[in-house]
């Protein structure tokens, strides 16, 4: 998934689709929790080692919480999750960041490629725009 976020934005919540790796129809993976066994998240910025993201509990309508992770609606929107990306991942100073969520049984790995090009990004997904 490719996204574009203004660098320096804060408190950004993303809606992400996680595919069920056992499905032949592209169905979404349901039932994941922030503490699901083997589920991990990392981000990498150019020139810096990958950093672990601690996933934490979240609610669909809750206030931003760095690493927040929650399923939106397993019945009506299977595979859709809210993920609160850490501010450090989208800070200024680089032109891109990649976030990877992976590891849970039956979950297809999800890379999120995020463009942080301040010259072209004038809007972002939720949160407060940086300077």
C-alpha cells in the first residue's frame, strides 16, 4: 500500500487492509488484536536501522495513541484495521518511510510505503499538519 503524508504530521491514524494469507479470494484477515501472537510492526527510514513499533490497544473512535491497533468491523469490513503510526516514523528529514506489519498466523505481510515529500504533500490522513 502506498500513502502520502506531509512530513512532520502528528497523531496520524491510518485505515489499513490486512489480507488473509489462506484465502484464495483476497479476503481480509479478521480477529487480529494488538497483542496477537507473533504480530509485529517495524518502520525504516532511509539511512537508519529499522525500529520496532510497540503495538498497543486502541478503540475504533479513541484518541490517537502511538502504535494503537484495532479491528474496525469484522462482519461488515473484514480485514480493515485502524493503526496509529508513531510520530517519529513520519518526522521531517527524509523523503520516505516504510512500515511493515507481519507475523500473525494467516496474515499476509503488509508493507506501507509512505511518501514524505514536503514539496508535493499538502494534505495528510488525520492528525495535525507539521510545519
